[in-house]
């Protein structure tokens, strides 16, 4: 009985919903119509490099900077990290004991081999020299007297007026005095040498460092610190390392011509400090790093290299001649490899896949994919796709007929 009573009410509710269903159906049909209409007017995307669409399905015009690909020579460099090492680093020490009475150098000055650096009190060594010279004079007089007696005894022996034993004894005495005189002469030479050590001179040419002992101090020959340190700056060497997989090419070039140019740059790698050449190659590879040590020598005429300085090394190994060069800023990288955006004559973009080779930090050798004088995008490439319309920075953009005549714009029918 309850179902019979509810049946008329359900029918009335269903009939009341009909107007709303009709309206919803009409709206849906209209939306589908306009969607199909827009899809028919819009152009399909072609290729995997197609650009994105604007609100009305139009490609936006992007302003870009370009540079042309060129043909030229590319030097091949190997890069390494090195430390400047002086050919000679000498700690100046006194060879005698005494008071430091004079410091004859200025801290940081350039000195030449043999220049006076300091003086030790020479008076004790002058006295020793005088003693040795006096002893030598005495023994020389004894020798001369013994030689005179030996000559007289020899004459008497010939006259059979003296025993042969006395003549032989006198001859031995002469030899004894000769040996004593030689010892005295050596003592004189030693005294002169010790006196000369009182004048401390530069053993090598170079730049002298800070003074380690002040005037007036007592110094000794066994002092650990010495007086100062001299470092030779001209020429100077750099010890650097290269990975072991680059060594075969280096040795091939080294055997062909041992005049391999080397350039030293500052820590940032931007400023060149000096030019030199490869001097030596080590005989074993470091197993912990997989690198080999090499040594280069620099004239260092500008004195820009200092001992223990950290430098970046660029060693010129070869030169590729007549190759295609592209700016590094133009090279893009994707899942399929390297590519560039090329601006065609109608100022649209085409994408070209390329193969790269050596690079010098500014330009890269393009082994495949480009020719000379192609216009490459170097700035503004983040919004570009295949077929994108571009304006070149610094040039007047072409007139757009759609923007000039508003009537040419497509309008949706109302």
C-alpha cells in the first residue's frame, strides 16, 4: 500500500526535473561545438622541437642574441694544477761564530751571487791569522838554516871531513822543517778562510726574504734558522700533474718535439702570469691519484711567479686548423645530445643536432652538424622551439600584418 501511495509523487518529481536537464544538455552541446571549432582552426604541433602556444594558439616572438659560426684554428690545451718551485732555495748561515756587527741587505731585495749580506766580528780571526803567519815565518827560518847546514855537510862529506851519518841526519832535519813549513802555510790559509767567512755573501742570485737575526746578536755556525733565505726567481719551475690517460698524447708530442709550450695562470684561471716550456716528465704514476708529475720552467721576467704559489697550467699540445668554431654559449644539451638553435633567413628557429670536439673555454670545435656563418642563438634560448619566430637583438623587428590590421584577427562568432 505504501508503494502505491509513493508512485504518483515520484512521477511528479521526475517531470519537474525535465527543464533543467534540457538546459544542461544544450550547454554541453554548445561547448563541444566551440571546442571542435577552435581545434579545426588551430594548427597541429609538428616535430619534437615545436614551440608552446599562447592563449589564442599563436607563437610568441622572442628576442634573442646571435653569433655566427666561424672557421679557424683551435689550439689543444691540457689543463693541470701546479705549484711553483724555485730552482734554488738557500738558507744563509754563518760558517763561523761571533757577533753580528753588520746587516748589509734590505728585506725583500734582489741580490746577486757574491753580494755582501752580513759581517761577523772579524777581530778574533785576524789574530789567528797573525799567529799562523808568525809561526810560518819562524819555521821558514829554521828550514833555511837547516838547508845551509845540509849544504855545508855535503861539501865536507865530499872532502871526507865528516861522517856520512851526520850528513844524512842533517838532510832528514831539512825534510822535517819542510813539512813543518807546509803545515804552517796550511794554518795560514785556514786562518784566511775563517777570516773570509766573517763576511757572509750570497751563495746564489735571487730574492732575499725577511731578516731572521738582528744586528748585535751572537750567531753560531750550527744555528738552525740562519740569517735569511734566498729564493731564486729567474728562472723558476712549476711542478704540475696530469691524468694518466693524457700521458700517451704528451709523450708522443714530447718525442716528436721536446719544445712544448706551457702557460701559467693565476688561481682563478683568468690572468696569465708567465710563459714557459716543459722541462721534465716524472718516471712513475701516483697510484693514489692516477696522475703523473711534470715540471715546466719559466723565465719569469716579470717576476709574477713566487715559490710555493698555486697556479693553473695550460700546456699547448697541438693545433686543429681550419675547423668550424661555435661560441660555447650557443651549445645546448638535451637527452639526445648537443644541439644549437639556428636562425634562418625568415627569422624563424631551426634546431640542429651537432657533435662537439675540443674547447678552449670560449669556443668549441663542431665536428658535425654546422657550416660556416650560420646564425646561432647565444642568449634567449630558454623559450625557443623548432619554428619559433624571433627578433634579433639590435635589429628592428619586422612589421606584423596581423597587428597592423585588427580586422585580420580571427574572432569567434557570437
